[in-house]
C-alpha cells in the first residue's frame, strides 16, 4: 500500500513496487498459510483487498478461492496498473476490479458488500486506523470476516556477525529505523486486537507466524536445482531492495563508518555487494488477526 502519512521524501513508486513484488515471491507460502487458517464459515465470493499494493494478497486469495472476485484497493495508480497487468497475464481480468482510493479519507468509494476484507501491511500506514476499521465494519456483510496482517518490523537478512568489517550493522540500522518510524509511522507494531474490538468486531483468532527462509546456499549444502537458484536470487534481490529503502530512513542517524559499510553492501558492482553473499535469509514475524462482524 502506498503511504498515506506524510514523509519528507517523494514516494518512489517503482522501487516500492519492486519490493512488493519480491515480497510476494519470497513470502508467498507464508501468505497462503495465513489464508488457509482464516476461520471462514464458507468460501468467500466477494473479497476486498485493502491496500493491495501490487497484488500479493489479491492473487493469493484468487488462487485459494476460485469462485471469488476481488476488489483491489490502493492509493497508488501505478500499483493498481500493475495489478491489472498481472490479472490479464493470468487470465483473471474478469475476477479483479481495481479501485483507487485514499483510505484516510472520511468517505470511501463503493466497495460493495464483501464477505471477506483482507488488509495486509496496510493498517499501520493509516492516519486514523480506528476510523478505517469502523468503515470496514460498516461495509462487510453481516457475519463477514476481516483479516489484518502486519509485520512486527523490518525484515532482517544478514547474519549477526556481518559484514565482516562492521559486525552487528543490521542491528544498529534497526535501532535507528525504530526511532524514525516511532515518529513517522506510530501505528507500526501496534496490537490491533483492542482496536478491532473497539470498532465493533469480534476477534476470533490471533496468531504469530515466524518467517525464516533459510540461507541462500540451502543451509544443508548447495543445491543446484533451478528452484533453489531462483529462490536464492529472489532473496538477494529482496534484501538489496529492502536495505536500499531502509537506508533512506537511517542515513542521518548512523555513524559514518556504519553508513559506509551499508553502502558497500548496496554497491552491486563492489566485492562486498549483497548480491555476492550466500548467507542471506529473510527473518521476520507476521501477526494476523481474524475479526468478524457480528451477524
């Protein structure tokens, strides 16, 4: 989802779209597992993907529920264009409707009466998430379900002793990032259970899923098969795009030596590039809440 709060830089929609696409590729199995766990009374036919980004949730939901239609909502026209292109490439253009909307606005466009609303990594971007949740409560069908999925924080990729010249660099980057986001994204890492209850929902499930993709060398030994090679390449690309984005929020707060070490990791042509490493993993936690509008 494109950010709805104010930042001091111009949004980089292309870079953000790249990260979202890589996120879908690297974490797709975890997203599917979260969908499988939803306490649904029946397969949903009308779904809204709220803050859809480039469609990670949209297409995972279409795969899981072959009779469903999804309304994909985002503030970014560029992201929605990518969703439409993907839908056409998959032959799903008849099952996806895109809607551009500012989810911080008091009035939302008509999104129908969905059986399921999926909000992954979108709630923490909203200026007034309580109001947004009350709006979702009002549009859901009676007995309908809202799924809120949030990362606990920025993913980690490097071993604790990396890079060799500045061990612990990633931890220090995360410390600076936490201070930045406490000011600019105050809802990140929130406990959404009480907020959902306050908006009129009944929370039926809350659970944490730990994400650890394993090392890009296969951990138990190098495997040369194409699937493993593609996964390792995707993890490296995801790490590169993510840490480039992280740099924007931590550059002013890092020690010069740490910033220089980070830049060496991000230099794709240098000997210390992330793209040359075989010890990268994607490590994070996702918390999911399933909340029902009473019938």
